[in-house]
């Protein structure tokens, strides 16, 4: 295949069907005629020796149409310039007529053979080009398949990790709920509520492809689940920017913390007592030499008459004081002040794809 260009010439201006291809035939016949006239006085019986190369070259470069046109011009030039009477298309001798017919027949065969070869070479090159394109496409598809396989492998690993983590969390919720419940009905109700909070967190995480789960989405989801809205009856103040993204690995734990705080406030604290008020403030801050971003949350209940309740102990406080610092390096405080619960959480949040890790 690499030797084909040696016998195949492709000049854009002389391609088959162009004006240049027929111009080449005219020029080739003119040169062949001039050379034949120049050598005729010295060599006899070779009237077509220069016309054969002209036809062959024209057919090789410009295809069948130009080759046949060159053949006709060559026969006409030979009849007009070489045979007697000269400068006339009338052929006096039968032998000269037979010679011209033999020339036409032989040259026509050569033109058909060369044109067929040229056509075969063109089809061959076109096939090679198509095969190369298909090879490139297959290579691209192979790369895409490998990338897809890698993404699926990562997704499967992430799913396995989340499944194991979820099973562990469910077991921990069951143990903690059972330990702090006095009756089976109480265990059933509280366990069901905590599973629902876990389900809401998983629902938010399922929209990961649409963007990060934000803190305001999380707290509003928990307030809505308890049929409480920010600012309702003046009992809640929510003060913080929207759109602060959380790491996917922290969403589940933070959601459970928010659930416990809201549930306790509804059952025992600021959202139950008539003079109670809940203020939740949060902001984003960049600190440290590494420029990490931290979410600072301040949960403050006021106007609450403190009575012995699960606010002082239980799963919520354990999540705040133990789970968040241990798992994510958060800084937390939890206190039962004289007028209600006061909790602060400083948590590293997402800075982009690289920070979104378990």
C-alpha cells in the first residue's frame, strides 16, 4: 500500500472532470506532436512514439475522460500533421488508415487499463482512509468505555462504602434509641423518626449530580419535617447565607444532629414553650494557613424553663460532642444554659471536588 503513490499522482487542479484535466490533454498532445515532427526526418516508421507517453501520462494524472480526449487529439494530430497529404484529415493510403486504427485500438486499451488501475487505487485509498477513521473512532470508544468502567468501579465502591456506613448508622441509631427509650412504643416512634431523618439526608445526597447539598437545605428540611417554618409566630430566627455546600460525607451526620436539635426543641424546648425562641445563625469563614473554609453554626434557645429531659443526654448530644469532632475534625460545644440549649459547631465544608471525600 505504501508503494501506490509511486504510480498514482493526485494534483487537485488536474483531477478527473476538471478543466485542468482537459487542458493537460491539450498540452500533452501539443508537446507530443512537436516532438514527433522534430524526430520524423531522422526516424521513420514511429509516427506514434511520442503520443503513447502523452496518453499514458494524461490518463494517470487526470483519469478516463482526459485520457480518451487525449487519444482523440493524438489520432487527429497524427492524421493532420504526419500523413500525406499533410495539413488535412484526409488519409490517402489504406496502410496509414489501418495504422491509425491500430493506434486507436491499442491506446484505447491502455487508457481503459490505466483508468481502471487509477479507480482501484482511489477506492483502495478511500477504504484505507475509512478504516483509519473507524480505527480512531474505535480507539475513542475504547477510551470512553475504559473511562465509563472506571467511573462505574468508583461508583460501585462509593455505593458499597455508603451501604456499609448506612447499615452501621442504622444499627447505632437502633442501639441508642433502645437504650434511651422506656417503652417499646416510645422506641418505635423515635426510631421511626430518626430513620425518616436519615432517609431525608439520603434523598438530598441522591441529588449530588445536580450540586452539593447545602446547609440551608438541610436545616429547612428538618424544620419542614417537624411542620415548623422559620419565622413562624416569631419563635424562630434563621440568619445565614444560602448555598454553603457541605461535604457529602458530613451530610448524613449533620442531618441527624439537626434532627435531634429540632426534635428536642419541639418536644421540650424553645419550639414548645410559649415564651421560647430559637435563633440559628451560621456563616462561612476562611481560616488557617491552608485557607480551608469552615461553617460556623450557633444554635441558641431562649425563654425555656429547664427541666430534666433528653436534652441533657442522648444521641443528639453524643453526635455533637463525639461524632462530629472524631469523624470530621469539627469544633463543637453543647451547654444547657439557664434559659435553654446553646450549641456551637465549626465544621470544615466543601471547597470543590477535591474536598468532597468520605
